[in-house]
C-alpha cells in the first residue's frame, strides 16, 4: 500500500500541524481560565484536539489518540456548557497538552508514540467529565471502551464540581472506536528516524505556514515585476551604456528566479491528495467485498495549490468509481483468469506544460453496448446519433449528466451523479478528461490539467489592430497560406468557410468577424489559421497576424465585461498595454463552429441523398467544378471519395497514362479538360485539383481546373447529351451546369486500363 | 438621499457639472492608452493598465447618453472603487472637491428624463451652476454586452 517515505511525509505534516495546534492550545487554555465562558476559545481548543485525534487515529498512533480522545470528550462537555472550567480541569487539560507534546516528540524521534504510560492521565480526564454524570442522569451511556479505560486505573474522582443546573442529553461526539490504551503498537511502516540524534532541529522549526492570500499577493507582485522587467528590457535594447545593460541583465535573471521561486511556493506535490486514496480504496473495497491494491507513480509531480484543491474531489470520485464499478469481485476475477486482487494504478507526470493524471484499473472495462443501451433507455441520445458515434464518443457518453451504468445502485457510487461533475470540474480549471476502456481488461481515465492558472503560456495574435492571447492549451497547430493559395484553399459549405487540413474539413471562424471588426481580408494577403481545439473538436481561427508565444499573467475582467463569453480574462503585455485573452470555447460557440449540427448536417445530407438517389427531385449535395474559362460541372458528392491536391512533380507515366502514387496504390489520372476538349490550363506552380472517385473497384483521379463549391440543390436533368463524360445539363443555383458522368468516366478508364491492371497491381504490391 | 454635508469630487461632461462622493474616488489620472474590448457595450471604452491592475474604463458621456466627446479631446480617468475592484470613469475635465451643505439638495426635476434621471441622485443648486450628483453604483451597473453582440 503505502511505503515508508510517503508515510514519513504524512507524519511530518502531522507533526508540523500538531505543534502549531498545541502552541495555540497553550495560549487558549490560559486565556480560557481567565474567561471561562468564552465560547470561541473553547471551540478553538476543541477543534485543535479533535484534529489531532482524527489524524493520529488515521496514522494509528493509538496511545496519542486515546489521550486526545478523552481530552476531546471533556472539552465537548465544556463546550456544550455542561461543565464549567475550573482550575482542576485546566490543569488536567494542560497536562494532556504536555502529554500530547511528549508523544509528538517521541513520534518525531522514533516514529512511534513512545512507551510512557498515560493511563493515569486518561483516568484523570475521564473522572473530571465523570463528575457530572450523576447530575446528568439522562446522559447516554458512554462508549464502553472509555469505560474500560477508566477501570484501568481507579483514581479519586474530583467531587467539588458544580453539578449541571439543567441536565441535557449528551450530544457530544462519542468516539466510534478507541483503541486499547495498553496497546502501544508502534507505527508499523514509519521508520522516520533511525538516527534520532541526527535531528538537531524539530520539523516544526524548519517550516512555516503562510496565508495563501499572502502568496497570491506575492504572485501578483511578481507578475508586475515581470512586466516591468520586460519593459526595461525593451528599453535596454535601445541603450549602449554597458553598465546599464549589465544591470538590466541581472534584473532579468533575478526576476526570472524570483518568479520561479514564488511559483514554487504555491506548488504542492500531487501526493498530498493521493495520500488519502489508499484509505479510500480500502474502505470502498471492504464495503463491496473486493480486493484492491493501489500503486502510484509520480507522486512528487507538482501542481499549483488552487488546482490541487480543484481536482481533489473529482479524483476521489474517480477512484471510488474505479473500485466500485471497475474492479470485479474476487471470484469473478479468478473466473476470468485474473488475480483475485485488483490493481488500481495512478500515474502523474508533466508533459508539454501540462500535468497528466491517469487512473487505471484492471477491472472489467466498460461495455460500449451497455453504455449505448443505457444512453437510449435514459433518452440521453437519439438512436440516429448513436449509430454515427465512434467508440471513443460512446465511451464519453459516461460523462453525460444523469448517466449511471451500475446495475444496482450502491451506497458508494452510482447514483448517476458524478462523472459529469468530474468532467465539469476538471474543465472548469482548463483541463480535459478522456476515458479509454477495453472490455475484460480495464479502464483508464486520463486527465490533463494546466500546471498553474496564474501564469500560462499563450499565443499572441493580432486582429483589428489589437493583440489577443490564446491559451496554448487549446492550440494544436498553425497554418499559413500565402498569396493565391490563400484564396483557393478556403472553401465554403453552406456558406460556412472550411479548410481542408490533411483531408479533414476544418470549420473556420474569422476572429475579426467574430469580434465585430471590419473584415480586412484583402486579396493576396497571407491567411493565418490557428487550429484550435475546444470540447474535443477542432476548428480554425483565421487571424490577421501571429506574433509570438509568451508567458502571460491571467487577470480577471470586471463585472461589466463578465458576460462576454469570448474572453477569458486579460493580461498586460511587455509594453504595458492590456491584451484580452480569448476564451476558445466561448469563441467557438459564438462562431457556431462546434455546433453539433454543423458537420452532422452534412452527414445527414449525404444520407438523405443516398436514400433518394434516383428520385431526382430531392435535394442533393453537389460538388461544383470549374473547367475551361466558364464551364460549370456538378457531381453528386456521394460519388466522390475525396478531394486531393497533387503536385505536378508527383505525376508519373505508366502505359501512356498519367498516374500518381496515392495511399500505397497507383491512381490513374484523367484530365477533364482533355475529355471535354477545353484548352488545358498552363501547368503553373499550383497543384492539380483532383476528384478521387471509385466505381466497381476501380479508383481514378479526375483532374479538374477548379473546385468551386459544395452546394445543396435539386438535381433535375433538363437536357440530355451524347457527349462522352457528361450525363446532361441541369440548372443548379440558377446557372446551367453540366452533370459529370463519373461512373462512365471511371468505367471507360477502367476498360482502357484493364490490360495494364495486373501489372499495376503487381507494381503496387511490390 | 443623505442629509449631511458631504464632499464631492466634481468633473465636467459636455458642459454639465457632475459630482460623486469623494470617498468613492481612488485617484484621478490623466488619459491612458486603452485596449478596446470588442463585443462589449459601447459604454465600455476599453481597458487600462493601472499599475498592473486591469481597469475597465467607462465613457461617462456614452453612459449618460450625452454627445460624443469631440475628436482629439482626451478624457481624464476618475478611478472609483467598487465591490468588484477599481473602475475608471472617463470625464472631460476635473473640477475641485466641493463641500456641500445638504439644504440645497433636491431631487432631479421631473423634466430631466432618461438615463440621466436614472443615474443622477439629486441636484445641488450652486450659486452659478447646478451640480448633478451621480449614483456611482448605478452608473457602474452595465449589461455586459452591447447591441452588436447578436450581430
């Protein structure tokens, strides 16, 4: 489960915390004696002892726990007003504080809470609280273990306590479990100090607690310093004074180091939250009769404190889920040929400025079929939607609100809340969640979160003369299209601009348009596409210029601007000016580039056109091509496999036929201009536009002059033709358009090639 | 409608004389370069960097539906404190801090209409002019976005 070093860490923290608590306790107790009715003081003392008791119970310091426990009982009575503080009680409590302190020292030196016997003290504390028992006949029976502790040493009860005026039923938190006082079992794994004498100073002396707000303030100040430094550096570049330049260099270095240092003060190892997971797993496993082993890797991976806080609950939920639903019962595991003991593996590591956390189990995995059924049952998805979903999308159904796959609802998890909350909480801090699962082998949940929220790397772009920062987390790649290419490469579907990125249609949004600037898309200017990811989908953001990546300090916007979802905040640039930080998700929603319907709509169109292939009257999606000077041709899009651009130099000759190597095959090319007798355009630098189509197993590439558009229109052939390669003419978008006979062309090429076919295939195979 | 003598920081907007409670004012600074916020309400003139703090600048002329400031005239920033941090109010010109006795305080006359009536708490009749007291809270209450948001 947990190894020695980890427990050391926990113990050390416990010591630091407890020492501080005890110092506070001393002050409080003395102050309390002067003002015995101060409820605040009492509450504070009670909390301190309660915390110590709780923690040492977890760390199995039995003796310490028992002392703290009786102390707590006494204090709870004081707090509830059923006992009044007097000198005896104060002395007893102070004696308890001393005893606790002694045991803490023992723990620090030897790793166990010492061999001293505190039974007398326990009894004394018990007797003090006992004193009111006769006066409070309605009081619940005290926990039996405490009774036993009392019997251990019978000492004179303090008689002179003022009896309670009004007996109140005991509502004090009675202990759930008090280990036997005599059982001074030393901590099994902690070997904190094999050489106690080597510790010259106590752990508590080398660390201090700092208010997080102070750290936040420091962080802000460092942010300012970074900006001031950047300004000075800009100014320095115009100066020749060597001593000035040297000084600003030093300032530069010190600032960087200071920034790192302050950042570090906010960093905490993820092990801090993982430390409680073995216990969580143990409890959950016990509750559902499973055996689970926890393994951890990368416990030391550091994260900003605010992020640690934010992921604590989601991760706990995931861990509980994994044990409750993921890992099977031992007999089931054995039957499946797996060891009876399940394995829960947690891994954390840094990658690309982000922290990755993976939680995997070797359990039964998630059955996509079951997920589908559940999703349908609960009406979370439409059957049509489901039919189009890939495996990954299906697995991600688990993150939908109101989804629970557990057949029986247990008290551990499975109430249909949770995974959606996990996802929301992780996304709130700019993270992502992904799930992978293999039936019978287990499930892995992958969480990616930013290192820190305060300073993030961002890409600075320009639009409408202003700079905007795009958080690097959402950035996938940059595409720059020069000159002529820029005009042709951006196509349009239903009026929505798209760019073909390696064969995938990337919906585009223009930043200037979305921000309401005048669109200054001058012809011939280069087009910069920032490929972004939001909600697991990609889109391209066309910006006017791309400057640089920078570390930016994220600052919130005032309430007057909060409702603008396109901005995530603002930052101050090196020159002291303010730049807005784009909210990629908000921007995408604004531009409707992620709208579910968008590319689904295209799929629907295709399906619809398939269904009514020959009806002719129905709306069909058509690819419009340009040939010659003004020729317009149309092809039903469902006959087209892909659109490709092929470089001239890629063209080779085979048996008097132009061919290219295409996806490991040889693709014969047909020039539409030759076939239709229009003049062949000059072979410029521009790549060839090729429509790839397959008919009866033969794939060919039809070289066209231009690809014009993809439109939706009724396809009604108005006039037949005898011309080879054409089916006839139709009116599409109010223009006479010839219909390309793709089938005919492919078949004629296929028959031409039929002799060479064997050779071609042999070549392809070789 | 406070009935005690109070100190008002005053400023001019399109010839009108305005005042706000002096304790609300954090500082007054000269014109700062601003970063425009697209999609925001037209009342929001931009963002300024106030010693590392990002402050929203509100054009008071626009807010009070007065004439736009003539080209080339640079506004001043009256930085006011609010629950949500500092906000800058852009004004034409800064006046003195005036101590005003309450007896001359009056509700805005019925004839004053529109936004001004909404945002002006009352009027002080000074010897030579009228001083309009602005309700800062209401002035800072702006719907997040302007009409162009849907466009």
